[in-house]
C-alpha cells in the first residue's frame, strides 16, 4: 500500500458515523541497515497542517501569532488514530475500531 492510497480517504467514526479525512501519516523508522518506514498513526482533520509544521509535537516556537493560530487549529480540529486501530481499507473508505476523540468541525 502506498501513502497516496490513504491520504484524503474518508474515515468514519464507528459510533457517530461522522466522516473526516486522513490528512497526514506518521511513520517510524525501523531498525536495520536499510531505511524502512512503518506506519504508526494516521492524522485526521484540518489541523494536520499544524502537525506538518511541527507545532504540538516538537519544540517549534515560531512567530507568536502563527504559533497561537496553528496551536488552536491543531487542538480543535485534529485527531490521530493508531494504525493498529484500523480494521479495513476499502477503496476510498477506512474503517476503524475506536471512537474518535475530537468532535470539532473537520473542514
């Protein structure tokens, strides 16, 4: 499976039926001589942009106003799902096992 197969696919909360999109992927480097990556989480919602810039997960400081705006976006509109919680990927839809935590708008 390629990353492009997952990005922007629809994921529905199994309890509420509410749709959202996979906006980013978190990968982990595996041990060994060759570079291999393993998918660990999918990032959902519009706050994925803040995640890509490093806000919320790293020591990124940045300009004060940018930090405030992206931090708020990330907290209200971002959720993550561990890859082990994904039950199936079928075409443009992804089915997960657990209820999504974030109930903010995903636009």
